[in-house]
């Protein structure tokens, strides 16, 4: 039988174990009605949109960033095959594992969210066959029955 002095220690241990669930910081942005996330480790900076050069129907453009010319990829055109409906206000400057840099335009200021690792789920196979294909690495279940699509930027760029 457990003594009364031991029992509170056991409860405290189980609460501390629950609080130690690893989390990942994600940068969240919206396109149309969906929320997308990328690892904060791949985000270099968020900037207000200035001039995007060479924009064509393929969903690509160019900007000057810190003395470099880097590509801008409109995800709505590339992945969803839709013309962006809103004016883009911000650029999410991202860097791949290969150190290649590019920008993703977003209509609103991205946010940062700590997400417990056990909220990440595999993408259903039938969904992978859709237009986003391999670019969606995981599905993240958020409170209030919301779903976040976690992008693998390396796969995304290699597809296009």
C-alpha cells in the first residue's frame, strides 16, 4: 500500500511527464481557406512585399533580398492551380536544407505556433494523389477540429 506522502510525488511525476511532450515551432500562413505550416528552422525572415519582378502565369517571380536575386513561388498557382484572389502583403523568406533561398508570398502576416509532436499525423495516401502530392509532409491536428498542412519545402521545390 502506498503511503500518503508518496502519492503526491507520483502525481507530480505524471504531470511533469505530460508537460515534456516535444514541440516543434511552426510558421503558419493562410492561402485561401487552408492553413499551411513550415518549420521555423527553414524561415529566414518575413518581409513586407515590395516589388516582384518577372511575374508570369507559371507562379514564379524574382525579388532582390540582401544583395541577392531570389525566386518567389506563388503556392496558389503552383500547387492549387488558382490565381491568387488577394493582394499579397508579406514574403516568407525560406531556406532549404541545400541552402537555396526562395520566397513565398502570403496575404497576411504569418504567425508562430508551438505544436506538440504527437499532433503530427501521416497524410492519407489517397490525399497524396491530389494536386499537392508529396509537398505535404504531415497533417497537423489543431484545436477546434482544425487541420494544418505541414509543407516539406525541399520536396515542394524539387517538384517545380
